């Protein structure tokens, strides 16, 4: 999903002001220790394409580690991968509450994008730097797949940001020209060019980012399990961390075991608040997604989707969609009902996809609006996933704690497919002190805009979405 526009509407500014005021006046009531762990099962198309995957055994003893990673999504697995290659002699443990890729990494819209959300420094240097870092991230993912011969379905034939308003399309065109002038290979497609490639109803133009694409994240994360084990990483699935005691040695308590580690990585993104960390930095936003039955190339062309891996739109209730190599259309967002924040940072969406019928119908209606021929296309999968959203949409990567041994990489908003895979390099470099290439980046070792505690947070979300008719753009 594209970066947030730097100009915020007045309503959002007012809400930000009100929530900051609430933060100053409200008592801090949030608990520092995890409540009941709430992680629902993953019903996505992506995990259905890893049918033979079985979770590994839980931790049932007390062990020690040089580095313990909490969370088995892109962040956790990429950290385990890069760290264990850099330090083959160190003991690395990865603890995952359920199965690898059960979280957002196995539930997303599949778009592998450039850019970092929330960046407000638009100088040529920073713009180019951010683009190059994310472009190298996508390249790194592709090399990883090739190097280890992973069975991962992906394509890199470009993604679009589409504009539903003529003036916004014009502004986007001007921005593309600026980007081209500083060496960024984006292209602007006017409505005629778009009609011939990806014919979307009500769209005035689009920005094409050529080397970006679409990927099955569950296949990537799960495919890396044997590689990590080969590199000496001990992986324990079905092992939720229930408690963290910080110190020079950090003690992680799990239901049947314990890890004593010299350093820990919080790779829990939208679930991090439940561990007692960053609950004032992140709020878990649920997004609804569905996938269609696979379409033949002829059916795709008849719908108007002839080229490109994915698109997202320019609306506050952002809609996003990708087309897999097997021909499934994956579609998410697009209405207020299709985004939800649940009271007290709840990370599991209640009920089943069937019980969220109304929300899914709204998402489906959005797809039918863009691709009118899609009304007859059968839907085969519906799921929800938890995004980790920061108030200014910028991710957070760094290290904290009295002993500088609690590492974290969280809050990617809608850009985590690329960024959370880069996170493993960032944290490994930070650990080693060889972090020149990340210094000065807006997501690296920076502070964050605090989000007020409950009930102000929930009330703020409700007031904002109901009064403005918008969802926070992710
Ligand atoms: C619906 C949806 C659509 C999205 N679409 C896109 C997109 O198209 N493009 C894009 O770039 N980004 C997208 N994103 C964002 C992207 O998927 C995430 O930013 C990224 O996957 C985060 O990876 P992660 O490893 O940090 O977190 P996760 O994948 O969420 O992994 C965290 C893991 O931690 C585990 N965990 C939690 N608590 C504990 C505990 N106490 N103990 C042990 N384990 C624990 C969880 O089970 C989970 O497996 C989307 C996200 C969602 C939800």
C-alpha cells in the first residue's frame, strides 16, 4: 500500500491533537504483562498453498541462547536467517506462538512494494535512498528464493497505484516526473494506457513501479524452515512467550519451558502490545481479504487484467489487490467495514470469516466496482489479518532496554512484505555495530508518536472513522 500523503486532512489533525491531549491527561492503565494470548487461525489462500506443512514441536525444557527471536513471520525468519549466517557459532532460537506464517506474513495482500510508509523527508537524497533500500530488499528476496530453491510463487512484473480522481492523478504524474529526474524508474500510465493493460472502472491514471510484484508469504516463510534448521536455528512452534524478564540475561517464559537469552528480538508486529511492549506505539488494525478461484489467462483478459502483479488505490479506505501466478485475484480493504480496531488491542478477529459476512460483502463490492466483470467469479478464501499501525505510519526498528539487548522491528503498516524481510539484515547489522547503511533512515532507531491508552484509543478510532467516513490509511 502506498505511503501516506504528507498532507493530513483537518479532521485527522484534530483527532491527532485530541488523542495527544488525552494521553497527557489519562492514567496509564495498560498492563505490562501479557493477557490471554489472542491469535486466531489463518484461513488465507497463502497457507492453503502449503498443504503439507506441519508445525514443529513446542519447547518443553529450559534452554539458553545467544539470540531468542519471538515471532515466526517475515521479521523473525529473516532475522534468524541473516543472523545465523553472520554468526554460525551463536545459538539462535525462534519461538512462534502457533505456526510459522500464522500472522500477517501469511495473511497479507501479497504486494511486494517499494517505499516506506509515513516518510516525510522528500529530499532527493532520502527519496532515492528509501527507494534503493526497498528495491534491494525485493532483489534480496528473489535471490533467497533462487539460492535455496524455495517453492515460492511470486512475480515481479510491476505494481500500480491507481488514482480515482483526475487532480490526484495529475499530481501523481508530476511526482513521477520528479522521481524520474532523480533516477527512480517509475512511469505514469494515463487512462488509455491503463485500459489496455489493467482496465479498472473509475480510474484516471496510475503510477507503475516496474520491478515490484506479488508473492506468497506463507510459502516463503515456511519454505525457509529447513534452511534455518540447516543453519543451526532451533525453531519451536506452538510456543507462545507468556512473560519476558529483562536483564543482562533475558528470561522468556513459555507454557512448558524457558529460554535464557543474551539478546531477544521482538518480531511480533501487531501482537507486540500483548507482550507488554510498544502498546503506546502500535495499534492492531484488522483488514479483510478474500481470494477468487484461479482464472485462466483468457478469463483474466476478459476481466481487463492483462498485465501487472497488483494495484492499490488512492482512497483513505485503501483497496489493494494482487493477481497470483496461478490466476487468483486477492483483494482487500476498500470500505470502513473492511478495517477494524477492536477494544483493548485485541489481535484476534472474533468469529469466523462467515460471521464477518457484511465486511466481506463490502470488500467484494469494491472489487466489482473496479472490475465489473468479476461479479460471477467465485470466491474461494476469506480471511482477516492484523496489521501493526503506528500513528505516523513509520515502522520502528532498533534496540532498547537497560542492557541494550531487546531488539525490535515492528509497525510496517501496509509495507511489511518488503520491509519485514529487510528487518533481518537491519537487526543483524545493528547487533554487530556494522549499521552504516541504515543510519539516518526514518525507521531506524527513531522515536514514535504515542497513541493514547484505552478507552481513548478505541473512542478515537470510532470517532474518526464514523465522523469522517474514512479508515486510517495503512
Ligand atoms: C490483511 C493484511 C494485508 C496486508 N497487505 C500487505 C501488502 O499487500 N503488502 C505489504 O507490503 N504488506 C502488507 N501487509 C503487512 C505485512 O503483511 C506485515 O507488515 C508483515 O507480514 C509483518 O511481518 P512480521 O513478521 O513482523 O509479523 P507477523 O507476520 O504478524 O508475525 C508475528 C508472529 O508473531 C507471533 N507471535 C505473536 N505473539 C507471540 C508470542 N507471545 N509468542 C510467540 N509468538 C508470537 C504470531 O503468531 C506471528 O506469527 C498486510 C497485512 C495484513 C494483515
